[in-house]
């Protein structure tokens, strides 16, 4: 790609999700953390290219911080090209949604669950208002011990992408202590909103076999935790612009690896974007899981068409009026639900 214009940029995303005020002062003083594995040595320089391309203010002194898993400014983990692409996408999306938010990158020693979880704890201990997790793996019984150890941070908004494999529940999105972010296909239209959305076929969703149902989740077709809670653009065909100078090998985990400008998709787009919207709203001190979104679902765009698979009951994999698995309560319409 010669230009970031090939995918949706900040102005597109802010318009699509009713966030045009984000160009003013909203988000100032808020810190959004993104959890990564390994090191991306050019992350800050690449972010500067992205912000310059789209006319966002430079991320100056104190705006961008990278720490290792223990919270120190080095030594950092070994470099990894695939995860470098993920890191670039995450910080680009935080910048796109909340240009005034500070960005904290916590780089885990590896992609092992315990290391990534410790990085979440580090982000919380360093004062992050919201923490984004753009990774997912199949559920297991060991997840239950990780919930309290790593993801239960009252007063901090923790988000996680629901996964990109369609009707299937993955972790940490399944944790009742996070906001699970599903995916949509976002297209321009002649509607009053100017955009239409349908459930993306890759959006992770379903009824957890391991996790208990949070008190704030009320759907009746699943006695356990249901995924997702909210959603955001994820279809690569309607993807977002991102910039990464390092990555020249395909990232087998996400399939989003590019060198220079590229188009990215997957629920890895939505996890940092929703975390940044929590930053814009400035209400994370009362957040525990996705409780705020369920308190006022009318402040979201309800997605009523599209599917990520075949299931019973149908709402767990097919969008429709009200709550559904692939898109949850819906997509942001401003910050009211956050």
C-alpha cells in the first residue's frame, strides 16, 4: 500500500460511531493500555507516521510509553514481526478513536497466558484507565484461575476481542471481568446514520462452557457467560488503515501482517477501539466487566442481520433485534453506553 487511505481512517471511524467530538478535548488525562507479546522496536516511530497521515496531533512527551511485563522501561522481550503488526494496529486504533488519550504498551515476555495476564496486572498497577487485549484462545478449565489473578480489576475497563473464528467462545473474551468485543461488517450507506452494519461471519460468539454468567447479563438462552457484549468493525473487506514498518511475514495468528501501509481486520480492531471509547467516556472508575453497557443498551446501534455460524438457540450466532452473540448489544453510537 502506498497510502493509509485504502482502509478506514480516524475520521471514518469517528463518523461511523458518533465520535466526532473526539477531535476536541475528550480523553485528556486518560491512559489506554494495550497488551502485547514480545517487542516492537519501531512502534513509536510507526505511530508517528499514522498520526501524521491522518492529521492527528503528534504523540508528544508523556503520550506514548512502552514497558516490559514487569513494568520497567527495559530490558524488553525479543522482537517478533508478527506481534509487531498487532502492536501497531492496536496503538493506531487507540489514536484513531481517542487522539488525546495517553498510550501505554505493556510487552509480555511471550504469548503464554500467564505472561500476557501478568502484563494486564502491570497495566492496571501503572494506572491504566482501560486495558485492551487483542488475543484469544479456546476455553479451558484453567481460565477460571486466570480470571481473579489477571482480569478482575474493578474501576478499570478491560476489553478483549471475541476471536475471528466464527461461532466459538474464546478466552479472555469469555471472562466475566472483561468487555467482549465482537465484529461487524461496516459499510457506507445513504441512511440517516450514513453507515450500515451486519454481523461479521468471523465474529467469535456463543455460550461459555466454563465461565459463570455475570449478574448484568440477562439473555435467557445461555445459563453461563455469553459472548460478545458489544462490537465494532472487523471484516477485512471493510477494514481499517494501519501502518507497520517492520512486518514482512504473515502473522499466522491474525493474518493481518503487512509492511508499511495495509488494511487490517478482525476483532483485534475492536478491542483497542472500545478501550479508547471507554477513555473518551471517562467513566472507567465505575466499570466492572461490561456492566455499564448493559445498563443503557439504547445508546448502541443494534445490529439485526448477519450470522457467524449455525447454532441453537439462534440468537447465539445470528444477529437480530436486541442482544445477540456475534454483535452483543451492538456498536457504539457516541460514548453513552460506556
